C-alpha cells in the first residue's frame, strides 16, 4: 500500500473546509425552487413550516408503503388495469399487507407513548387516517402507474442517493426497476389528501430526485435515456410529468441548487422573490408572516430604525445561525472524502485504501436479528466478521454509521443503504441498532436478502443532521426578543401579510 496515497486521505480530511462540504437535500432544493426567500427562512433563519400534527400519520404511511411496495405491490401488479379492476386490486394488496399495517400502527403508538414528546395523545382518527391514506395511495398507484407501465423486475424503497460532485442528496420513496437498466421513480404524497399542486414544492422535489435517479443508474444526472417515468402519487391520483424535462426546468433546479449550496456555505447570496409569490399570494400562511417580519426587520435595520439593544440580540442570533449552517457541512465530510478518493483512484482501489485507513469497514456479513425479548430492543442486528481470524475492530458503541449493500454498476453512495447506530462492538460481532422496528424490517428485505456471503456490505461513517433542531430555538429566541424588547415598534403579530405590504417592504430592502 503506497504511503503517499494514505497521506492523500489525511490531506483531504484536513483540506476540506467544513463550510464547503455542504450538501443540499432535494426537499430543501424544492423549497428554493418555490421561493429563494422561503429557503432562507428555513436556512439559516430556522423557521419550521408544515403541519406537525400530521407528521406522525404521514411518516407511518411512508413506513407502510416502503415495506409493501417491495414485494406485495409487484405480486398484485396488473398492467393495463381497467377501471373496474382498480378497487379489487387495491383491496387484495391491503389484505396481504394487513399484518404490516397493523404492526406499523402499533409500533407508532408505542413509540409516541414512550417518547412522550407529544403533549397530546394521537388523534382518535389516527388508525382510520392511516388506513385511508394507504388506500388512497394504492388507488393512485393502480389507476395511473399500473395501468400504464408493466410490472417492474424489482422495487427499491426509501433509498438515499448522494451525488457529492453536484452537492446533492435526496431520499427517493420508491424506484421501479425494469429490464435494461430502465427505471421509474415514485414519491408518495402522504401528508394530506390534496393533489400535488399547492405551492409546487412536491413537483420540484420529484424533478430533483429524478436527477439523482439518473445518477444512480447512469452515473450522470443529465442522462435521461433509461428514465421511463417520474410520478407523485397522491390520494386516488398521480402527477406524471412529461419526460424528458424541459431545459428550462432543469436549469432552474441547477440554479436553485447552487443558490441553496451558497446559502448553506455562508456565502449569503441575495435571494429573489418570485414574480408570483406562490405561498403568500395564495394563502396567508405562517411562513408568509415570518417572511414579512424578517423583511420588515432588515429594512428597518438598514435605515437605522432598530433600537441598539434589540439590534445586538438580533445580530447575535443571525450570526449564530449562519455559523450553524456552515458547520452543517461537517455532517457530510466523510462522504466528500470517499467520493474524492473514488474520483482519484477508481472505486476498487479507493475502497481498499479507505479500508486500510480504517475509514470504512468491509469484512462484515449479516448474521441474524437479535432476539428482542432478551435484549429489550426490537431493532438490533448482528453483523459478524467474514474472516473469523480477523480479530481487529475499530468501531465504537454509539457511533452512527451507514451500512451500504454494494450493487453492481451503481456508484457507492447511490447504492441501497441504511443509517444505524452501533449498539455494541466485539472482535467478531458488531451489533447495530436500526432504531425502529419498521426500519429493521425494511432493511431485512432490502439490504440483507439472499445468501449473506454473496454480497458485500460496506460500513461508512455517518452523522445525524441536527441543524434544523439547532436553528429553530434561535428563531424562537429572536421572536421572543422582538416581542419583549420592541413589542409595538417593529412587529405586530396581526400584521397585514398581504402581497402589497410584503412588496412595499421588499422594495424598501432592495432600494
Ligand atoms: S411570503 Fe412570498 S416572498 Fe416570502 S417566502 Fe413566501 S413566497 Fe417567498
């Protein structure tokens, strides 16, 4: 092993400025496509939009779909399904999925209760809501996708794809794989019953994810030849854009990706408000109110109308938020190093070097799921060394790692994978925790299927991204300071958030 190559790894780790290791998630990129100001409200301002109450339901429906789309949906696939066949197909999928649905509902109930973080119990419609949304998604899938496309050879779900060279990452709900490396991509819209029109965010997210799917199968985000379809499945329907995408749409995604990256890295690009303000011109949302307040405040700061005491607090919270965004890049440092090594030496040699440098770990195979009753946990798995003579181990309990199942002809960071925490590390056995029962079931189907000696598992370092959790309290602090220190001066909670008032402030800021 050449020493200079190992030195290269060290040099890369050192030379990567954490502020520039940032990666833009498809969901955030979609926000920037809707409105750059809206993105700035999330990063760096830390405003959280969305319906939190609905999140548990949407999350559980996602978990259910991620499991039943793998095998049960293809088993019931009927190409060209007629109108009369839709209902029976959906009911038969539901019937075969009953135990998965029941388990997912029960595990969510248990989790919400044990975490105790919601101060109100789950809505009494919780189970009905979940079943109804699963029914709606399956109907949309059968009516639009099954009708038009043949049964896929394989389905992968909840797959995280990272294209480091384009600083882009996203988790795709499902990809349907066909012969000759053809594929179709599907996102489930589980958080409400409306079609995918609203602000347009879901559509942008789908288009951004299509670029990632192109990267997974062709190694190039601009290679559309084998992409059969992309779709958002919503309640009893689907949005299926015409492919290939227009040049204008692709350019827009790339422009906003650069904007989001620059913002996260702290280069502070100037956001532009869209000509038509898709959020605030349609509905007076909470986010629109925050947009108005922050713009009003920066305008007043610019003309020197902010009291000095409050201005100090304001500057402090803003500076801290920008710093947190830059440090978010630390989360992705390992992926940057792995990707750069692969670019420099090719995948095989880079993996050998990274393994030798103890950055990645390769000698493990899936052994078994750990008995939940004995261990008081339902999400543990044993991975054992393939070579029992190898007694060295370098992983420590509580570290977060990503387990990748290497797939042929697919870039390493686009292969199926799952983030886990290390529960215990011994010379032969690594015990990993998938944190949730459903995540473990999903991994058994997608990561650990087949003869454990016939595929390779690669363990890479990973981190949990806590940026949003750190930014939100600073946003609250900022608001609290305004309410206490300048209660009547700067903001009025019932302030008019009409487009004309926002325009007035925006014009003031621009002038
Ligand atoms: S209120 Fe308008 S300008 Fe502000 S974030 Fe919303 S869409 Fe953008």
